[in-house]
């Protein structure tokens, strides 16, 4: 059985500049996948090739085992796509527009009316069926864009920056809708926003400077850079000189009256010493945990960039 998506040695060149080089990844299961990278990293090029908007210089993309270059129409039968700016015809009503999209997708005429009703219900826009698209808010226009991407029930849906330009409430609503859609299909979300990945994605493909620099789960992404400090909380303030006497510690900073960040050279030795000293000196130890790297720090290190503090 073929993978849902196979991207093999994908490369594309604009004139003399390679936008992406030897990109490889697979998608096998339903769920939300993140295509992550900074602006200009090569995300849009990769996504546009996958969706048939752009023809690659080298490599292959297979959707449900169908090569997008050899049989683009066949591949697109299993694919839905929402560009960053929804492709809306503003003088049509929601119902008219979705009917038009269903026809473009070559759906059988007898199935279109029911499909339009179902997708409007699913995207919670049925009450706007007769409203002109130009009279909808940005959040509801985005819902219509999502509806056109899933109306033909594709196995894979690709969203480009789906929450861009929306207010906080709309962002939460679109994230919820994306997670609902991913219950029975694969969803690929292209974004440069780390919080978007953290909020919606289970698996990450990270492209930077045209190269794939990471692929794995969100947890694996977060753990790429191992923590080198411990967060320690005690029941009452501790003498800093006592902390500085701990073996294996490198640097101690106070985070509050009873909370400390301790960088280490030897984690195992330091943890054992903290527990032993806490018992001996009655520190009333409440927390001893490795400090997780923020996604921003991991992103910067994987992409070879330096964060300004």
C-alpha cells in the first residue's frame, strides 16, 4: 500500500537560485502536520509544487501513489488546497461559490447539493448560505476557503498560513476546525509561526534555506536541544552560598524568593546533591525539573540563527 504523500528529492530553481534542494518526506496517517520555516525558507515553493501550482525542477511528488507531474488531475482528486489568500469570488453567495467549487472538482452533479450542505454545516457557515462573500468577516471568509478545500472529501488538505490576519478569537475557532477536519484525513499546515505549530500540529517538517533541517514529532522537535539547567523551588528562601556549594552546578540565578534556575555541567550529580542537601538543611524542596527549551530557541538553533535577547 502506497503512502498518502511521498515527496522524493524535490528541488526547484528560480533562474540560477535554488529555492529548495532535495526535500524528502512522507505522510502516512491522518492528523495535523506542520510545514515550518521562516519567510523565504522554501515552504511556499514546496507546497505549491505539491498542490500542482508550480512544476518542480527535479524530483517527484506522489499523492495516493499518483505522480503529480505525470497525472496532475488524478493526484488532485485526493487533494484540497487553501492558499494564504482564499480564492473567493466576492460577488457570489456562499452557496453559489461552494457549488461552483464542487463543479470545478468534477463532482457528480447529483452529489453536489448534499456535499455543499454538509460542508457548510461542518464549517459552521450554513446560516450564511445566501450571503455574498464580500459581506462576510475575515474569519468567515476563511471558513469558506476551508470549505472549498474539503468539499470533495480529499485524503489530504493543505493550508497555507490559515490563521494569518485573524483576531485571537477567530484564530482559536480556525484551529479547532482544523483539528476537527484532521480526525478523518491528513492536514498539512504551512506556517512560520511557532505558536501555530505548538497549538495544532502533531508532526513537523522544518525547511530552512531550502533544506529539510528537521522532521519528527513536536516533542522530538522540542527536545532537539537538550536542557542544560534545572528549575528548583523550595518552601522558603535558600542561602545562595549553599546553592553555590552544590557539585555539578555552573551558574545560579534567582527567579523569585524561593525559585532558582541552576545551570549544570553534570546533571545527575547536581540532582542528587540538591535532594541530599534539601533533606539535610530542610529546604522543603517542592520542584526539581529540567528546564525545557522554548520553541523559539529550538527553531533558532535548528535554522542556524541567533536570537537577540
